[in-house]
């Protein structure tokens, strides 16, 4: 039975309307899926399932222009694999379809006659649904990146403040260096940290502090040639140096001591100057076992650490120098005391006012006094006033004016604790303290 023409047209029109309604429903569903998440990467698979209800394809992909205006990346792909077009792959924009737009939606079929103009229009409708979501996703990514950057900056500032408090809590940096290294590790990936003190005038350097992987070579405090280390370049340029495996051969030739780091399994490094006033006298270095680990951003972070600790490190070095000098003076003093204490003759010390400050064991035996009994008393208790009263003033002046009496010998009479007298030959010398 033949269907009348009018009825056939009505059936075709109804089928078209039905298909259009079905397509509109799917497109609306795509819109709901796309708008359901601010991170479009979360819903690409659901989007693909809905798109497959509208178009036959063996591969679908979304390509987006990168922040770098010369490259494009594949944000999503499903189906047949295409070389150099996998998800996340970046390729030059020139010659692509994205030179004037932010992205494109592509479907591919193995059937050479798979698509019609209607399919192109349909894909364009789907793409328009995706376009807004892509723009929103880009805005979301920028917002998320800004928030991540703020959180990272807040963390860095908090750790830097903690480093400042730690370093300033002690004049002996070696006592807190392990903790300091741990704090730096919260900011930067590292397997070793060290601080190098430099003496450019004598071409010498020493490792002042270190933590982490042990490197064969000069130990802490042991000098080594400055010119053979990367610290020489840091001091000469007053600028950071990044070391990595890709630069290793050349850098090892320039700075031979760097090869010892490689032998210890350390293949990446950053060295930055530590300023003492306007002068670089030290460097701080971090190292990693991973090749080419560090970036310019990492350099900026370590430079901030260096700025935070440079003053405290300088103070610590001054403290170490002062302590060493004090220990040397104390050692000399101890030797001097040992010589006096073991002397066979009586030796006593008086200040510029003639007050007794010390008396060695031989003197205590000779005069019969203990040091506790004599300390703080006038020297006249040891010299007979009656017999030598006439010359006492002159004698005392000479005794308490070393520049006039130093090296002179004077015949005087000593007075013991029990009052008995005995002749002594007195020699006065000068001792300068401080």
C-alpha cells in the first residue's frame, strides 16, 4: 500500500522533529555536564559519552591554546591514538587550527565519507556549549593558580620567619644548623646544605657548616683552594649559580672540586652569595641527587633564605673569631700562671694603687700568708716600714709606677706574718692585660 505524499511528508517532518528534540536534549545534557564542574578535566569522559550519541567517531579530542602563544596542547583525547597528539602533549601553534581561536573540538572517523555539512553544524553547536565552559575553566585555573601562589608565598614567608628566629636564637650557628637545614628543606627539595667561608685574598675557602649527604673532601674548617670551587664564581659575580647534570662536564672542568659532589651522588645545586654589608664573604649551597632539579624560582627562594640569615651568620663568624681569640689569650694566661706557680722565688702582683692581687705558692711559704689573707691588702704589709720608712714613699712610688721601676732590683727588708724580718732583693716588672 502506497503512503500518500502528504502523509509521508508529515512522517518525515515528525521524525526530523523527534531527532531534533533528541539532539537538543543531548546538547542540553552536555551543557549541564559541562557546567557541573569548574574543572572541565573532571567531566571530559561524560562529555565524550554524550557526544557519541550525536556523532559517530573513532577519536575525539579537545585542543587548547597554551599561555605561551606559540604552542598548543591536547587537553583531552579518547579513541584512536595519534602520534604527538596525546593528552598533555604540546606542539607548535603555527600550522594548527588555533592561530586565531582559544581551542577546537575535533572528531575523527576511519570512514572517509562519515561526515556531512549537517554534522559540521552539529559539532559546532556542541563546541559552542563547550566554549563557555573552557573559558570558565581557564578562569578557574588562573584563580586556582593565584590561590596556590598565595598559599605558597604565605608558607615561604612563615618558614623564612621561623628561620630568622632560629638563626638569631644562638651566636653559635653550628648548634642550630641541623634545624636550619630542616627548615630550608621545607621550602626547597635538597639532600645537602652547606655554607662556605671565603678568603679571596689568600684564595682559600672552608666549609663552615654542612648537613645531609657527606661529600668526600675537606672537612669542616679545613681550607681548600677557593679558585677550584663554585664559590669563587659566586663571589666574583655576586650572583647565584645553578649546577646540573646537563652542565656537569663543563662545570667540573671549571671547578674541579665539584666532581666530588657528583661522586657522592649529588647532581644538582644552587649556590648563592651571603652578603656581609656590601661584601660577599660566604656562600650558601643546596644540592640534590636528582639531575637538573632546580629552576630560577628555586634560586629566588634560596636567595631569600640567604638574605634572612646573612646578618646572623656574620655575627656568628665574629663570635667564633672572638671566642678563638679569647681561648688563645686564656691559654697564654694559663701558661703564664703555670710558670709563676712553679717558680722557686716569691712572685706577687700589685695593681697601680699598690694593692696585692696575687701571690704564688713560693711567696706564700716565704711570707707565711695565704693568698686569701693578702688579697686586697696594701703591699706595705710585706715590707718593713720602720727600717725603710724614709725611702718607703720613693720605693712605693717606684713599685706602683712600672715604667719607672721595671727591671730594677732593690734591696729591701721583708716582713713575715709572724713579724720577723729578712732581707730580700726585689725586682719589679710590668704586666699589661687586655
